[in-house]
């Protein structure tokens, strides 16, 4: 599990969120921080800046059986897949695919308004706009989403808008830094809430275990 931003708090949140998918005799899950990354991947420039460092990391690592890129924009996903024969998962792709199995129409909670255009381009490439209810921002930075005291309250407010106003019956959390709030948010909304990090790691575990 590679956190492509350089914020160690996000990596710690990821490790905490992955506790439910760790089990005795299961694959070891290692969460690492990309030191070369920006503090938060929030712009297209941030996204492009981590592509080659991620590719180098994947190509150089000879111990991992699978990789997960823990950023909702899936930076470098296809470049990393070219760099290794081992499976590489992006949390956005995995999270949306999981949401499609839990509801007819999904919504996404973005960290900031500036992220939404980038996410929409990705959804159009995946040909999923007919199942897309909408995306709304928290208007926070990645660092604030990872450690802010009012993050959950904002997520509940935005999640209710996606559910009640946009018609979403499943919600995807659009940032790896939100991982620790999945259970509480699902309880508050009463509909499935997908942590894309858990979704991607679950797919990776399944792939590794059945090879």
C-alpha cells in the first residue's frame, strides 16, 4: 500500500483502516509513504509529479506480490502496471467498482472542489457516468481531512446531500485520508459507504491468495 503523498498521518490512517482486513495467515500488508510526493495530491500537477516516482518504486520492489496506490486519482496506475508483472490496484477504480455492487447510483465525497473535474474525467474514461449520482466537496485540504476535528461532521453533511438531493444509494469516500471515518459515516447515512482503500486491498488480497 503506497501513499503517494508525503504526509505520514495519512499513511497511519490507512494502516488503521486496514485492520479489519488483516487476519492470521493472511498476506502481510505494509503501508509506505512516498517521500518524494507532495503533502497532498490535490492538483493535476501534484498528480503528474508522483507518476514516475511511483513507477520506480513498483519496478524496484521485489518482495511485494501486489501493489495498491492509495490516492483517489489513481496517479501513475497504468505506468505502474507497465513497470511490473505483479497486479497494481488503484483505490478510485476499486472503490467505484465496489460501489457499483452495493447500489444502483453512487456518489463521491471529494476533499476539495478542485479535485472534482479530475475525478469526472476519470469516470468518463471508465464509462460510468450513467451510474454516477454526483460528487460534492468538503472544501478541506488532504491534511485537514486526515486529522481535522470536524472532518466527520462535514462528511455527514455532504453525504446526506448526495443521498437526499442527488439520489445516491452508495457513497465512495474520495480521499485515502478519510479512511478512519467509514464506519461512523455509514451509520449516519444508512446506506453503504465505501472506503476505496479497503476495497482495493480486499481485491489485492483475493488476487494474491488465489494465485
